[in-house]
C-alpha cells in the first residue's frame, strides 16, 4: 500500500470529525442489513471468484449522420478481484468511460459478457436490471448532484428510488453523512459546498444502498491536489473498512499509485497491459504505460543527452543504462560495485527513489564506458538489478 | 370616470384573470406532460419513441405557427362543441387553451432539456424508473426554469385574451375595443392599458421571485 500519512478529513476539518465518522462506522456495523454498510468481508481475498468479470467484451457505436461507426472497446478480458481497488488508466478517448458504464448497465456490450457478482448485467431488463443496479454505486468527475436537493436530500435519492420508508431513509442518511464527515453540512445545497465536499456527498450517495461495487469515473479529476488526496483517502477507507470493491477510471497516474492494488492500461479500446501496482511502475512494457509511469518515476534523459543520443556505440563513447532497483535489490550497492568490480567510472546522470505500494522503487540513469557495456550488464544481472541500454553518446 | 365604467373595468379585469387562469391551468395540465415527453422521447432518450415524438412535434408546430386570431376563428366549431357557444368569456377559454398548451409544452421541453444529462445518468445508474427520473430529477431540477416559462406563458395569454375581445370574448381587450375604440372613450382605453400593464408587471415579478426562491444553484450566504 502506498503512503498512508494523508489525513482523512479534507482541509482543516478537526480530528474529532474523523473519529466521529469512525464511531459511526462501528455503529453501522451493529445495525442489521440494510443499515449495514459492511456487507462483504473487509479482507481482500484474491482467491475467490472476481466480483466483476469482463469476458471478450466489445462495444461498437453505430454510425450516425454526423459520425462514423466507432469501436470503443475491443476484446476486453479483465477480472476485478473482490474487495480490491482496480484502476483503469488511459488517455481520453481510450474507452474508459464506456468500460465502466458496462458494469452498471448504463451501456450494453456489443459482444462478450460483463458479469457482476455472478450476474450478467446485459441479460437483465426492467425491474431485475434496476434491482441489480442498486448493487453498484457510482461517483462522477462533475459529481452529478441534484442542485435542487441538499446534501441530505442527495444522499436519500437512491433510497427513495429503492422504495425505502422515511424512517429508514433518515437513519441511513445520517449515518452516511457521518461516514463522509459532512454531518454539519446536512442542509447545504451543492452550490454552497466545495468540490471536495460535493464529492463526499457523491460518495455517500453512491454507498447509500450498501453496494458491493463502487464505480469511480474520474472522481478526483476536477479537484485540486490536496482535496484529491483527502478523497482518495476516503475511498481507501471505504475499501478497507467496508470491503467495497472499487473500480476506478482515471487519466491521472498518481491516483493509480496512491490507492490501487491492480491496474489495467487501456489504449484505443484494448487493454494493453495489466499488473499489480508495483510491477506496473517497476516494469512497464507498453509504450502507453511507459509514458504514464514516466510522470511518476520521472527519469527522462536530461536534454543535453537526449539531444545527441546515438543508436550504436562509438569507440571511446559512453553507454547510457537505465537501472531499476526493486525490492531487495534496492539495498544492493550496484553502482559502486560497477566501479569496483569492473574498474570503470559509473556516472549517475539522473535518478529517483520512491515508495510504491509500500515498496522502494529506484530508477537511475547511469553512464558507463561503451566498451564495458556487456560486462556491466552481466554484473547488474547477477546483482538482480534490471538494466536497459537507452543509447549511446560520443 | 363614472362608477359604471369603473365597475366595467373591474369586472373585465376579473373576466380576463378568469380566462387566463383557466386557460393556463388547462394548458399546463396538458402542456407539462407533453413538454416532458417531447424532451425525453427522441432516439436514445429516456422514453425513446422517435416517431411519436416527431408526430407530436409537428402538431405542436402547426398550432404554434397559426396566428392566434385565425386559430380563434378556425376552431369555432370545436369551441361550440365544447362549451355550446362561440361567444363570451367561457367560449374564449377554448382557443386560449388550444394556443397555450403547445406553447407551454415547448417551454417545458426547453426547460427540461437544460437539465444536466449527467444527473439522468446518475439516476439511471441507481436503478431509477423513467417515471422516477422524470419526477425526482428532471422536474425537480427544471422547476425554477418551468416557473419562469409559465410566467411567460401567462403574460402571453393576457395578450391573447385581449385579442379574443374582437370576437366577443369579454375581458379587458373587449372593453378596450368596444368602449375605448368604438365609443371614442380614450380614458377607458387608457385605464385598460394601465390595468394590463400592472397585471403583467405583478405576474412577472411574482414569477421571478418564486423562481429565484426555488433556484438552489445560486450560492446564498
């Protein structure tokens, strides 16, 4: 898990609020269903059947007068483990929004199957579909709160839709307001709330019917960095304490780094890579992944090197190696070993060390004499450090 | 101004208000659902039925493009059928309603179309029925705008109601034509105009204030 030092409350909300929310959660646990938020086991259990399964899913949008037919998704196979946080990252137009909307039946696949908690959503209609839709909650980039309703009123909407009676709706809504730390904003209209507060209302609303799955559609993309952190912390809490599976889509790699367990990279309607979070950052294989990961692991060649990179070695030239240390290898003094064992000058050009999913990940770009390249690669392999030749300079 | 004339003005005002109130009510009863349907029944929308939408839209346009004074005359047989006569205040309510209904429908359609589609999507994701979405999302969110639309409709109908005076409709327009114009009583004409101005002013500011109170999109501190 990534760094957990971020505070749960947004901005200067006092600690007492957080603890009040925690008490609320304990109270919620004591209540009978459907007052209980925690319907699924809070421990992530990867061995059991995935809660969401995409099997060979495709989605085409038919041609219209103004536009040609579009293949939004193509051959998607993806499992979302129960009680996990899975992130889907992709550029705009990659098909992320379509993908996530297949899960709660807002879109229907053109081919393949989307199975949510054992039920194929596209096979359902009418009442059965609406029933199934209540097992997923969704939050949005622009919150999509009713401007005509207060925070409380927005949270009660899904419960009214589900046909609950007033007393139960009221009890449930108060608990949810506590959970997201907005008990004091109960009667505020969205226009009177900050972006972070609106998204908290959105989260409370999404959790109202005790869903097993929370879908997050760029939920932090309209928020400033600090607020983003507090919302991500709340989502993590929802996952850990309530056991809610979160499927989120984003174009922001730091969101992935911050809260996801697994990640899938979507590019032009296809999943080009999926991995555990650490592996994605440590060993990105697809070019799209690399360019996303690069903004975090941030070790691009400095311009004075990038500008004069050669495809092959020159006599007396220098080879540029990208070294990636993961896990235990991070403890090994690989660079000094290069100098000592090979008797060469290994020069660090740039580098970065950080923790991802709680594990250290270090990336360095090192210059070594081109003649020693083969020996250096051999030594590094022996030390368990991944090395890649980026190019040569004269 | 003689007390008789004053009495005439008062009763004409009452007639006008009665005509407009009844026509607006009936027009809203029909126009509101029609407008909601027009706003939600195109291809891919909540109540998608593109053909019915196109047919109703055509009908609405036909009614709306007929000049009101021609409409009044054209539907005289229908008016007779409904109220038994084509003359008088109640007879005037029929063409007023026929004009108001499609007008209100178009205004409501526009108001409902302004509602953020993201809200409809959110409600659909919650498993809401189309009727729930219409009631709890579309109408609730469009309410301030619908109030302004209805205000506009009432003001327009006051104008229309003056026109039915030419065919024996009663009300302020009738008074203005028969006394102010045909009997050369400019003071009656002036009084009619003043009353109309005050009426429109009062209705507009009432509508504005109500809409503002209902509108929660504005930040209030």
